[in-house]
């Protein structure tokens, strides 16, 4: 009786975006009638498909206009770089694909370059999804398809055969399917506490690694673990008579003092100062006690990623009062998720809170310094995090096929764990089953959508060559 009353009382606390009409393995299996496993292989553009170049340039209106050509240049370099910046194009396309109706907290842009290493609050080096600009509750299939296709495109970028590209795509999907079955058999709390440390990954794959690969892996781990605040200071900071400041490294890092338009610099400086006040209000009191011991010393615009170029992203240099201790935070502009044009709008009025909440839901451990704020005078929203805290990622340019294969398995497993934290894992596992039908379907979908991505990339390059849109190396 008491349990029933508790259940009734908790109903109002359940996030409505994760409520489904059923649950469990049998229910998930029944959803194959609605969305047959083989149906996920299908892709063909609708006749009224919006011009992908217009979709991308439509995101430029609120960006720093002097960086927009840099964004275009970066996206034009290859079909893979284009895919990284075209999350909104794929969201538009995924909106017409079959789904089961089982929701999960989505990364929203789960391509292979948005996974990597970082430090947990306990200072362990862990591996997880690490980009949440587009996070939103939605169909779990969308994240998995974005990830699977990224391996098809990466394989083609490396010059591998269609057979090998399809195999990589299926490897990621198979790993997701098997991992979800594992999580479905675990307790909720055991899934919650599951964490992938880099040391565990090394042990798991150790028998597959050659001596040279083991040496390269140790070098990667050492490099990632060295990326602390002092490493950042050596890279982008310098000592002056007035304390530390950020070094100018245009066009990637431009201190506000070096901006050509000082009116823009002053607006950004004023906005960042206001945002810092808001950020301090968003963090827990224990973190606030630490942060108020620091003072703001310098600000610089930082060009990041591919699709994010042009958004307001700044590096913030703080310095401990009296000790001179340097500490870097990154402040990044947050807008509406690209998924919100095709899914229910976010429950959060502040996009920065949307990003931070999505990250905390999906990651096994999150940055202690996550927070959000807005600048009411600009109508701009931001989220905050540490800058380069043991961050590392796979370089696909130097990775060989075996490395990509292991990475596909790792990313598939990791995405399943992230989804299992919010979704009905048993329902998804029941739907996917133990056979390879879904894996094969996504192998086919990956090839078809990679073809579409190549066409879109060529249209983008043609738009640059014709002068329709500007591009500038950076």
C-alpha cells in the first residue's frame, strides 16, 4: 500500500518527455510491427527536401560574421568535415525516418569526433560522449544513425573499400545492440554507476594491440593526462607585470584587446562579465566558495570545432587572489538545439541549462564546473565548463583500420550506456533482439546517407566556388 502511494506521489516528478505507452522487452519486440528492423535501411531524399546549403547558411545570422567564412572553409575541406558541421541537415533528414517511439536523452550530434577522454571529478581519465550543444530528448535511433553514418564517411575519407566502410558501421551498431542488452539486465543503479575508464579500455583491447600500438596508446594517455591548467597556461598564456594574460594566436585565439572592432570587444567583455555573475548563481554553493577566490583577468575568442565556428566561444582566464594561481574556463554560446525544429521544444527556457542538464544525464561523470548563464542585454545564453581538462580524442587521419574498428565498438557501447540512463533499455533491447537484422539495415543506411552527404558537400563547395557564400582559411 505504501509503495502504491509513493508511486502515485512520484508520478508528477517524472519528466514527461521520457514517458512511454509501455515498457520491457516484450513491448519493445512488439514495436517491430510499427517500425520493422529492415525499414531502417531505407533512405532517399524527399522531392521537397530543403536545399542543404540554405539550411547551413540559415544558421549564420546570429554568429560573429567575421568568423562565418572560416566556418564555411572548414566544412568545405572534405565530406567528413562537412558532415561534422551539418547536424541540422541530418536532423531534417532523420525527421522522415522510422522510429519506435522510445525516447532517450540525445546527444543530438553523436558523430565519432564527439566522443573522447576527459577528467572525472575524482581525476580519473574516462571516455564518454563529450559534446552536447544539440542535446534534447528524442528518438534513440537518431543518435545511433548519426554515429553509424560517421563511420561510413570516415572510412571513405580514409580510402577504405565500401565493404570495409559497411563493416565499421555495423561494428558500431552491433556494439550498441549488445551493450543495450547488457544494460537491460542490470539494475538502474548499476547502470547509473557504470563508468568507462581509459585504463579499462586499454586492458580490454590489450590482446589486440601490437607493441607499437601499446606504445602509442601510452603516449596518448600521458598526453591527455598532462592537459591541466598549467599545460593550458603554457599553450595560451603569458606572465605580465599585472599578472597572467592570454596570448594572441589569430585566428584561433584572439584576446578581446586585439579585436579590430573595439566596440564589439567591449560588448563581448561586458556580456562575459554579466555572464560570469549569472554563472556563479547556477553552481552549487561548495563550488561558489572556491570560485569567488578567483578574479577575472582576461578574455579571448576561441574558434572551436567545425559547425560551432562563429558562435560566441570565449576562453576565460581567472587568477587566484594572492596566490596568482591560473585557472581557465570556457564559455560557449548556447542556442536552440537543431533538433527542436523537428521535435518538441526543450522544457528549459535557458538553452545553457538545456546543454548542462543533457550532459549530466548522459555522462557517467561530468565536469564539476558546469554551469550556465545568460546576458539579458544581448538575449544571449551561455554554458560554462573547464578548458582542456585531460581532453583527448581520436585522430582519424592517423588511425588505421584496426584502430577505427576498436573505436567503433567503443563508441557504440558508450552511446548505449548514455541512452540507458534515460531510456527504457529493456524496450530498446527487446526491439533490437539478438539477431543482426538491425545491424545490416544500418550498414545499408550508412552507405546511402554517405552518398547523400557527398552530394551535399559538393553542392556546398560549388556554392563557395560560385561566390554564393564566402569562405576563408582558418
